[in-house]
C-alpha cells in the first residue's frame, strides 16, 4: 500500500548514508519528500521504528527495460531451458492455448545451456506450419523463427544476410537481420504498453528500486511513461533514453530540450554499435576463438554514429551507446573523443570487453562506463570458449575502472537478467554464481569492495543521470528516495545477500512498498 507523503522520523535503524561527514546514522527526518535532518528527530513529527533494519539511499537500476520486462512476463519463458526438445514442447503447449494462425512469441532461449551448444535447425519450428513463431534469445540480439513467420516478412527465399546482421540455418536472425522479422510482430497498443510498464514498476519497487534508467524508448513507450507520470501513476522515477533509430522522436526531444518531470526525465539518446558475445555479434578486434572466421558485427557505420553524436552534442544531450566487444568499445571511444566536452557524461552501456589502452582513454575523456555485474557471472561459463584465455581479462573490468577514478552506474539490463539489485550487488563483490562458483571468483582481481558496489546502485547511478546533487546519498536537503532491507549487505556473509529481503521502498518520502 502506498502511504501519503508527510513529515516523519525514521528511527532505530542501521542507516548507511554514503555521506563522508556522517557515514552511519540511527535516524533521519523526512519533510515534504526531502531529507530534513540526520540524527536529529523532530519531536513534532510521528516516528516510524526501523527495528534495526538497514536503510540505504534509494537503489537505482541504471540499465533497465520497463516495457520489455512487463511484456516478456506474458511470453513463453525460455530462460535456462536445457534442451531444444523442451523449447519445442513449450511452443506446442502455447499453440494449443492460442489456436491456429495466432502469433506466438517467446523469450530467453540460450543455446549454451543445450548439450551441443549449437544453434537449432530450421526443421524444429517449421513443424508448426499454421502459426508464425518468433523466439527472442536471452540477450535480445537474435531471433529464432519459423517459415510461417519468414513468409510474412520482406525476406525472399534466398535469405541474404544484411549489413550488420547474420542469418544462420535459415531460422536464426542476428542483430540487423532481425529487423524484417520484427516488423511482422503485432504492434503494441498504448494500453498494453502502459500495463507492461506498470507491471514492471510493481516488480521493481518490491526489489527496492526507486529509479530506473530506461535504456531504449520508442514513441509508444515515451508517450506511455509520460502519461503515467502526468497522471501520478508512475510510482518510481524513470530516466529515459530515446532510441536513436526513432528519428522523428529524436528530433522532437533534441529540438525541445531536456524533458524534466518530477518522476520522468529525458535528456539522453541510446545508440547501438554492436551485438552480444553470446550470439557472436559483439565486434571484436580479433576473431572469435570458437568462430575464427568472424570478428562479430557493427550495426551502424562510423559515419552514421558520428552524425548521432554530433546532433547530441549540439543539443547538449547525453549519448548512451551499447558497446560490448573490444572493437565496438574502441569505435565508441573514438567518436566520443571527437565530441568531448567537460562533464558531458556520455556513457558506454555495458563496456563489457575493453582493452586497458581504451580504459585510459575513457579516463581522459570522462566517459562513463554503465555496467551490469550479472552479465559477467551469466557469461563466464562460456567466455573462455568464445574469446580464449588470452582475452578473458578484458571482461567486466570494474575494479580497474574505479582505480582510474571512473564512476560506474550499475544496472541489470532486466529482463535480460532478473532485475534484483541484490543479485547485481552480489555479483559485483564475488564474481561468482549463486552456488558460489568459482570458489574464489572469476578473475577476482576485478571484484569490487562492498561500498564501491553499493555506490554503483546509488551515488554513481545518480551521477550517470546528472542528479548526484539531490539523490544517491542520505543527506540533508536530498530527495527522500530510500530503500530499507532486513540485512546489512555491507557486513553480512556474501551468500546471505541473495536472500536479503526488501522491507520498504520510499520515493519522494512516499512508502510505495512496505512490510513495516
């Protein structure tokens, strides 16, 4: 239940402020959505007993997909399915449910969980002749589809791979090759999109999330979030990134300037340079170790990316660019360096594989690496096969980035990952899976200390959206965006972090979720 914003004290707590002057407190006072004081309860306000629970600055997920999260909860769930046969059975069950000729959409398959780890043949889904089927891979960078869907698209029988894309086995469409297939997927309505966003917000606030950076917004998502915010139906804050391929919307927001609502801000554009390592679409400087004829894909030309960057620079908009491979990251840094302005805070989303030379350039040009710790622990199972032992040290270099003085906004890329900040925090400090493997952490030289990991989802995430002057720290005058946990994640055993529960989530002084 959402409690109305008012004046109150939060007392008897373990309060971790991230403020160097008063790093730990036992009470804070809230007045009209702001933090009024620390350790000085106002006797004229009511007091709420924290019961020694841990209070943190409100947790932020700096790379999230609100609409996709809600939408994919309604698709066939293929995450961690261990065989092609099981995928087939789940699709068969869905078709029985929806009937012939209806579109079938699933999400989350990952061939690295299957026995042979190979992409499927076209015959698997072509057994379903009456229903167009599109199954999205876990990374969102490839589609597995059937002939019934392909016939509805603009592809002809030759199925030639486009620039920046690849078609495998006449049924797997990677990166830019997905575009004609995506166009035959039924369009989302405004009402559907609003429902998905509200579902995602409900899930997020139960995770203790007070704010998300929504990392690709099309016109429907933009309008839906704006409507929800204006109607006071957006319970958490949202920092929006407009998708660079939506040219009319990009022009509109760049021409109109920064869009600032209490719970919704738009001052960023999102672009894509390459694909993902799991589908071998990430652009590499050297060939893939398990596919020596391929260095991956670049999704747009250097000149196209330069044009996007120039438009953002002229409009004083932040540019946030997806780059995963070491070549992809270098391309982004080259263009960012040409457009460098003091404190522009242009971001690389993921920065998953990068050379030390390019990390030094990130330092020089104040580039912000926006990273998702669970990507490391999800991908480490097969990383040696993909890129070889000689390159695995380039993956998820959190510690090195921080040693260079760079702030890392932390996120999950939900629904690619679960979206639980406790899972991301655990991954950042252990580089282990949830069973504690590998024993000492994968490339444990890059693990973060606990306070740095906490800053990823508080102070540094606020920095990534230009709001560190009012959020990310428990400090007098700052917004009362707060997360209450039943465990002190800065002190407990690492395994206990995974079971930590959210007691309350507070945004602008309002308890939007609470079990207190």
